[in-house]
C-alpha cells in the first residue's frame, strides 16, 4: 500500500503531490531585453514545451518509421527520453524545461485533444456493423475477450497471496485484466489504417470484432460506474437523481442533438460539401460539454464524447468535416502530447525490484497469449488458415492511446503506483512493437491476389459470357462506360456479365466495406452510388437487349485510396472477370481540365497486381458531367494501332469483338519497321494472331486492315498523330514490356502518364482532339514452365484455378455473387 507522510506526499505515486507556487499574473513575458526570464512565464514556457515535444517526435518518427515502429511507440519513446529515465535525470533540466507549473497546462491541452479524438472516432463509426455482424467477427470478438479475461482472473485469485500487498487489496489487477482482454476499436482502426490493412479481409474482421467488443465494454462500464455511484449514494433519492440525470443526458443526445445534426446535414449543407464553420464550432463545444456532463455525474469524462459521437450520423458530411478540420490539428498535433506525457512519467528506476512487478507482468502476458489463442480458435473454426487466424489475434492485441488513458487514470487515482505505471507502459510498448512488424511480415493482402487461370481478352471464347468489372469514382465516369458497353453490344450468343463497382474514399468513416449494392430505404434521398446504379438500370431497361444478353450486378466499396486496389482486384478475382475498366484520372469539360492524383495512384496499383486484363478509358468525346449515354453510341468508328505484343493483341481482340457483333467500323493500323531484318524478327504469335483476326473479318466490309512502315519512333508518332482524328475511339496496348522497341524509341522520354503507355500517353496529350482512348494491358499469367515471362513482383500462378494464394480459405470473406 502507498505510504503517505503527514503532508499528504506519496513518494510511490505516479504524480506525487507537490506545492507548485507561482504568480498567476506571470503569463506574458516582456522579453529578455527588459529583464524578464521568458520561461518563468506561462505562455513562453508552454510554447517551449510544445516545440520540444514536436521536434523530438518529428525526428524520432522520421528515423523509426523506416524500421516499422508505430507512431504511438515512437511518442512513448520520446516521453521516456525527456523523462526521468534519460534527460530528466538532470534536476536542472526538469526544473528548466518541464516544471510542475508547466505540466498542468500540457496535461489539460492533451486531455482536450483526447476528448475530441474520442468524439471524432465515435462519430465516424458505422454502427450498422452491429445490426448484422458477421458470425466470424462476433465469434472472434467473444473468444478473444472472454478467454484471456477468464485466464487472468483465475490466475490472480489462485495466486492472490503471492502478489505484493499493494496489489492484493486493490481492483487494479481485475481492471487491468478487463482492459487487456478487450480490443479498443479506435486503436485497432488507427493501427490498421497506419498499416494500410483497413480494407483487407482480416482488417475488416478485426474492425468488426473490436467494435463489438468495445461497445459491449462501454455498456458494462456504464453499468459498473452506475453500481459504484449507487453504492456510494447517501440515500435512495440521491441514487435516483443520478439515474434521472443520466437518462436525461441520453434523451438529449438521441431526441434533440441527433435530429438537429441530421437536419443540418440534409437541409443546411449542399451535397458533397462540408458542414458550415459555425455548425462545426458548435459541435466541438457540445463535445466538450458532453465530457463535462459525464464527469460531473461521476461517469468519467471519456464516456460523454463517445456517447455523443455514436448518437450522431456518421459519413458525409459530418464524418468528412471532422476528418478535414479536426484530425489534422488536434489529433495530429496535440494528441501526441498526451502519449508523450505518459512516457515522460515512466521511470526505469522503478523497475529495480523485479519481485514486486513480475506477477503483474505475468497477468499482462496471460492476457496477450489468451487473446491470441481465442482469436486463433475462433478463426480456425470459421475456416481461416492458422496463419491468418494468428494475424487476426495480433491485430486485436495492438495497444494504443485508449489503453494509455486507462493507465493514466489508474495513476491519477493512485490505484497504480509509479512502479506499476512504468511496468504497464513498457508492456504496452513491447506488445505493440512486437505485433505490428509481425503483422506486416505475415499478412500481405496484395500478394494473395492472383489468378491461376489465364484471364485475358485474347483467350476468351468467342461465344462465352464476357465478364467485365467497371470501376467508377464519380457520376461523370458513367457516360463513357455506357457508350463502351453499347459498342461491345451484348447478345444472347455473346452475353456480357457486367459488375459495376462504385468506389468512395473512407475519409468520413472508420469502417471500410466491400458489398453488393442495396437500395436505400428512404426513397427521398439518393447518394452518388444510387444515381450511378440507376443510370445502369435505365440503360439496361431502355436498350431492349434480348433476354440473357446483359447481366448487371452493382457493388459499392468504401476504403482509403492507398488500399483501394485490393478491393478492385479481389472483386475481379471473385467474379472471374476478364477485363477491369478504370477511369482516367483527368477530365475536361472543354474549358478546364481537372486531375485527381489519387485516381491515378489507384490505376497504377491495379495494373501492378490485377488478376486479369486491365483497360483505362480516357473520355474525350463529350463534356464531363453527363450521367446517361448518348441515344446512339458515340463509338461508331474504332481505330486500333497494332505494334505487336500481348497488350496489343488484347486491344485488337476487344476492337474485333465490337466490329463482329455490332455495325461498328473497325480500322486496324499495323505499324511495322521498314527494314528487311524486321521480317525475320517478328513474333510468330503476333503473326498467327493477326492471320486469325483477318480470317474472322474476311466477309466483314466494315473492317479495314492497313500496314504502315516506319523507321523509328518518330515515324510511329507521325502516323498516330495524323490518323487518330478519324476515329471515335482509339484502342492501343500499354506495351510496358516493349518500351524499348524501335517502333517507340525516344517517345517514352516525353510520357507524363506511364500507366497509359507510350501511345496512350501521346494520344491523351494531343491538343484539340475529341477522340476517346482505351489503353489495354493484358493479364500476365505465369505457368510452371513460363518462368522467363516478366510479371509484377507480387503476382504468381500455378495454372490450376482462380483463388487467393494460400489455402484458399478466404474466399468466403469476399462478396457472394
């Protein structure tokens, strides 16, 4: 137990009581030239402390992130360096840089940042995950919480007499077991976002499991605090008053504040815009008042902002407003101060007597192992591989700011001594430092996306269903896709299975998803996904295609841009698509051009790991902004430039399909070297392919084949520039593997968009052209005896079937078709 002297000083406390006497008027300094010592004043001292913390954190993050150290561990290390374990051993340093009077201001600012962080995370939480949670997520959340809690409590009560006296008669061990057994939703979400795993299959299970666990823990916490308040109430009337006030607080949240925010979002905020500045400031004040309310009622300040955030509607526009205005300031600048201060209070000198903290560390270890075993058992039961189930347990074991806040509360209430505090902080650091690199090493979702069957346009059977996956970010991307679809012209003998995927950024939510599209319950409100799907439904109904010609299945995805390629490629793999169609990242309305670099990043990453052929559609035929296609297809005359290679064969295959099925004019311009040596160097596969295409079009008067001879890339550029304006749509291959060809020599040096290839980039940058462009990259398939074929770094195949690398047990995690 803590030993206090007559003045109330407890040397074992985390923050022992000290008298910090200073003049309240010492706020602003008049400067050193007028005789003042600036750091004796509150404002200069605060600015100095913040600057030191920011500089140390920036340097440490720059050095340690390269070896995979998480941000929260880096911030704790900075606190330890500034604290009594390293620099703070110097009493002069502590008095000069971090005196007690300065720590009060830092703590209050960091607590405000924590309150706003909890509110922001809660407001962006999708409670829809709790309505119909996946059975695997519920099972993993339950098993990974109950098993470690049971093991830790059994161990404690069995060996209670062996624990130090100061732990036998407090609730610290029980509270620690409860906290470490549960998974914190904000911490798991933030850590997986940092690892770019938020939209992965395991990431989605971990997020759902942690949300179920966290919501249950908050409910139990409210009941626990209510029980304590009831027990401490002086009379039944006081207890009823506490209950009445808390119920009134909940009613205000759901009956007053929630409808008000919905009204602001729907009536006072234009579609696609952020909430007004005045409303945003009002919400911040309400968030702080909610923390004050629960603190006054005795339920702790952390409960108020969490309840307020969960009561409000997430997503656009509230979620994105909080992301844009709040995360970049308070949670990115001032929240690290809270973590640094926890590291600052950690003192290695408190670890000199191992016998006093070994059993406490044993409880921590048992919770960690129990959580791994629980996740492993539940994951394997639901057909996850042992490796994936183990990774899932590691994800749920990640610790962060929520666990630190509980340790701080235990220290403030003197449930934990300085020794306990230091041991627990170091335990959190070790757990997070170990789990994060292990997750990165063991789990790479991109490496698992591989089709082990050849999925190209060239090798598609002529009368079989042609499966396409069309990806759309905005409504402006719809019209060119519908024109392309009409140009391909589905029929009962050549049907098309079209999977439409609407992609949106995860800036306003914390939970990513990839699912089949669902019609909105409220028919009065429509979002971008609703309008996009309606456009395709309208097209399907009004084109009067024969039964069985066209099948459209819409999907929606919300995830960060840096992991969006995983959703696209995993859906293409699941749907057995032969072609992924992506929109170009630039759009023009005739007067100005807009560019989305995030779209370009997605396109490039999809091309690196795609399990089938990929095409980028550059729309330059009509002004951007139209949602529905032209009454008649704008692609009446198709031009294909054929230089040779697999990409060009896929490009010609889709152009040939358009001309054979529909009354579309096709012009194939084959560009060859004029030298005689080139005849012997031509690829026999190209020759056989071209002969087969000409044979198919032998009776097709709408197909024209031309041979053009050039000496170098300059001749190729001249032919393309002079003839491209004749066509409505030009289809070319990306030709990444033939960049050094004499036919395109010197052209790659001027390329701006490498994802379009040499010819595609040249066509896209021609001024004044109104021709649309389609750049095709053929899927690279590597069989056992094709090791010489160049493939992206993380693509492989065995020629058996289309599934994910490993044992294929993750197929059930993808959307059902």
